[in-house]
């Protein structure tokens, strides 16, 4: 039994030249999605979303299972198929196993890739033959008779974009073969059906000019420019304008070559990762664990893998993500994307804006990129579903901000950094970064100030590392200060830091600023917890229990513990290491300051007229929750 699957036109499945395509609309939709993602897992969630969108019936999963059973019964019998074809059940989904050459879109993509390579290598004859054969596979709009949902609609748009690029390439190859007279009629039709497509208009101008019809070629430019200005308020590209100027000047046609390769916007694989840091110190074990989790070759399932990196402000989350991503880069050859989401800024970056940048980096033109965040997310997922893509999202505000930016491919991976708010991100491997060890802190500071000076004042460097609370950002601040004044003794810096009543004043240098990081973090804390944080120094201790805080604030211990836990989640407090596993004991949990967050809280306490003004943000939540649990 020979099975052939066709998507480039009406959906069609042939068995030994016999049409066995199902007629039921929902069956056709499921089958199309399985073919589009051939040899990859299609989750039950994606199938339900494709069929019913945001309002699935209660029986959606059972209905999908019924459709799958019908497909197996009518198309995937026990008869041996050549090439082999089977519909497998996987964890929470299904996988259609078929040979690549049994699907017309796979054959199309293979020939387009070979034809484009031939064109780039200066072999236009081979290019036009391959691209012509690829285009002959199209029988109409992709999946034109299928009722498509969001996923298939986006994939059909991607296929149409691929068809247009293949057509551009074939016409360019024909122009290089001096077939301009044969192209004029075809290009006139294309410019009518695609009135804002610049490449087709440029190619028509060139073909007309070579046919000694300069007046008509110039009129094509005039009309196209007018349409662009009226509808989009933009000018044609620099290449098209130069082509127009060359025609006005009457230059010989041999100088009017197709667009130079150096000016084409063709991004094969976006590479947006930030640079690794040469003096990065420590973190080797968590990096290796994250690598094993994310690397496609190390997986035993076909689910999207996510690593969530958390920790207090200044602990080095971004540097950790950069090093991890650079190590993973060779495993994700189809693209590496990077975006800063701005949780520490006054206005976090909108997912719609980030998706727009991703889609432009892929190569989608502005006219092809939809406006809404859901439509852009669907397009990005459809593009990434059969690729190896790495996405790095730095300084995320919440899982709601992150969700639309996730790729869909089982061979994709995501690294997200955040101070808090990613607890609801499903399937994420969490890395909670701690301050460095004493040896790691020494290595980092030595890398900044210079190994020779660090070795000469080893004890002073170790004491300076301790005063900085082993926090990477603080170490970089004092290291930069020392480096800016050559031969300034580390001893002097240590003495200044010990004697200063506001040590955070010394922990800033140019764009590095520990206090600014802590302030931006505090702004994201709910007002009740913010008020409690400002009052904690009045306890007179670096370590305290919820009972002690409750007594000070005259509230219930449950309320106090909930507030302290929120501060731990934002990285402004921590639970003492010895008390992190209190299972089976009645010992109260000890909360504590990091040394630098203690200095920060002391500064806040001393601002204004004392602590009382900062208590007021606490009362709304306290009156609703704290009092009803009794006084502390």
C-alpha cells in the first residue's frame, strides 16, 4: 500500500492512487494538523485548540479520541505501507509517523532549499529547474478546503510565504538567464494580485527595461511608490530607489542586476544571544544540570523544556542565563532568540512587541505580521514547531508575560530569568541561585581587579568579598572601583566599606548599582509586605521568626509568616539554610536578611520621620486578614 499526503492545495490522501481523504470537516482538520507536524507529537491541547478554539465542549478530549479511532480505522490499517505510515498514541497526544517524501510540502521544501542554494552559488539554470518543479507541486491555496483554526491558519500563511519566496527565486533565476521577455506577462499578473509586493514590482521594472520599455518600467515605480505612500506612508527600499535612478539615468541594462546578495534580508537562523562573560565564576553544577534538562539529545520525551532562573537582586541571573545559552547554542541551529522583558522597569515589555521582533528576525515582512498578541504567538509557534529553537527571556515579570513567547517545538528550549512570579509556569526546571561561595567570590573579584593584586592581598580580598555578602553585582562594583584607580590597595577599599554607615553608596559604579536593583525589586512587592520590610530593622536582629514579627506588629503569626514568605519570594529575605527542611519538626522557621538587604532596610527605616509612615500600607490587608486570626 503506497500512501501519499498532499497539503499544497486541497487536502488529499492517496492509497495506491485511490483517494481515501476523509470527508468530515473535523476529521480533515485533525488529519491536516497531524500531517503538518508529521513525525512529531501533537498534544491533545493543540488538537482541542485547533478544533474549537477558546470554547471547547466538555467532551472535547473524548471527541478527539473518537476522531483518531476513525482515522486509524479508515487510513492506517494493519496492511504494510510503503513508505511506512502509522498513527501512534503518545503521552497526552498523538504522532503521525510517515516518510518525508510521502508529503508534498516536504518535497517542496527540499527542492526550494536546493534551488535557493543553486541561485546563491551562481547556477541559475539548476535553480530555475528545481524551483519550477517545487512550484508545480502546488494545486491551489494550502489546505484550501480545510476549515482551519488558529494553528493551521498560521501554518498555511507560512506555506504561502514559502511559495512566494520560491517564485521570487525562480523569476530571479530566469532574469539571470535573460528570459525577461517571457516574464513580463507573468509579472504583470503578480503585481496585480500582490499590489504591495516590492520584489515582484522590481523584477517587472527590470524585465520591462530590458525589453526597451523604459517608460513603462518608470511608470511601474511611480504607481507602486504612490500606493506605498497612500496605504503605508513609507518609501520603497533603497535598492528599488537605486534601480529607479539607474533607469532615469539610462544606464546600460548590464548594470541593472537583480538585488545584490549583500542587501537581501534573508535570516536563515536568528542568533540574538548575549555574549558570555569571560570572568564568570562558579555555578558549574547548576549549569550542567540545566544543560542536561534542555539539550535535545538528553531528553526521554518530546515536551518543550523550560529552565526558570531565580534569586535575589544582583545574584547573577542574567550572567547565568547567558553562559547556559552559549553552551547550548550548537544544539539549536535553527535559531536563538533573546529578549529583555523589563520586570525591573516602570513598564515591562509587552509580549506583542517581543513577538514582533522575533517574527521580523525570522524574515516575516511587516505586512505579514498580525497585530494581536494571540495571532503573533500562533504564528511563532507554527514556525518553530518543527525546528530546534532556543529562546532566552531575561527579567520576566510573570508567567502570564512569558506564556505567549514560548515556542511549540518538542526540540525547542526556553531559559527564563525572574526574581519571582514564574511558579505557575508548567514543566519548568527551577534554578534558585544563591550568593557565591567564598572561593567563587575570590575568583570573581580576582578576575575583575587582576590576579596579581588579588594574590598579593589575598586576606584583604577575602574580607572584602565577605563584606559584599558574596553577591556578584556587589563584587563587580567594588572591583570596578579598584580597577579604575590602578595600584589602589584593596585594604583601603575594605576600610572604607567597613567604616561607611551607608555601604551601599560604595556599591555602585557607572551603570552598576546594588541599591538601584534592590529599589526596583521592592517596587514589585505588594504594599503590605513592603511596609513590613521597612519595619523589620526595628526588631534589632538579622534573624527572626514569624512569631517575633507578629508580636512587633500586633498581628497574627499566620499573617506575619505569609508576609515574610512573600519577601523571601522576592529575594529580599531568605530562610536560614539550616531551617530549609523543617519536615517532621516543630521548630519555627528562622528568616534572615542578606547583609546588603539589611543595609538597604536600615536606610529605609531612617528616611523621613521614622518607621510609622511605612506601616500604613500594611493596614488594608491586615484588617481583612490579620485581625480575624487573632492578635499576635
